């Protein structure tokens, strides 16, 4: 006697869902280690970078400030990129691995010897840009970035960038944040700059 069993679609669906989340988890772990490796290459520069970033923000003035309105630059300075860049946290001097991984290959420094321009990333700030149905806030993150030419030992320009808006639909309880501008907004901005 032959029995035709129907497939248990619920069981198949759950198996595929579990497999999906395992793959997502593995990819997240791989990305984390890639970011660590990208930032770790520059650890020997930490002190030099902290000093340069301190100078960069202390020497910045209205004359070096660049304002972005729409897609146009406004200010007394002409922005440009000089050579290969290293994106760092100004207060620690550590490379921001996620930013370094996302940089176009033609401008990302791969070693300390290749660094021509430091992009010093200031502290994250935030402003409330959304209120969810449960009255929890949604925040847009912002940062100041100071571009410093290492060979000339001078500020090229400073710019204030906004990250993405917080998600339209909230996941879980508590407030929600948009993306850090050091991850995507900075990369988008760099792609518009002229190179010298």
C-alpha cells in the first residue's frame, strides 16, 4: 500500500527561515572581522592621527567650513581630495573600519604609507526627527568631519553631514536611530569631490 504524504509546508518554511538567519549571522560575523582588519592596519598611526585630528579641529574656522545645500557646496574653500584617505575617529585616532571598507578602492589607503588625507570624524550628535506611534523618538545622527592634508599639515575643509533618517516603522521598543553618517553619507559625499 502506497501512501502519498503531503509536504509539511510549515516545517519547510521554518527550516528555510532558520537557515536564512544562520547565513545572515555568518555574514555579519564575517563583515565584523573585515571591518576590524581594515581598521587594524593603521594602529601604529594612532598617536600621529590623534594629534593631527586635534590640530584639524582646532585650526578649523569659518574660512574652512563647507556648507552643503542640496547638491551644491557653499563656503570660502574649494573642497578636494588629496591622494588616498584614512577615515578615523578624531578622539581615539582609530580607523573606522566600516568606512574604510566602503571607500572606493582608488581613494582608500591600504597602509600607513599611502595616507595623504586624514578624514577626522567628530563626535556623533543627534536630533529628534521623528515621533513614533508609541511616542518614542526617532533620531537622525550627525557628525562633523575635518579633512586634513598630512603632507601640507593643514586643514583642507570641514563639513557637517547628516546620516539617514530613522526607519519609518519601528522595530521593538525604545527610540530608533538612523545610520551614522561615517558609514554611507560620508562615502556618498567623497564620490562628489574633485581629486587633486
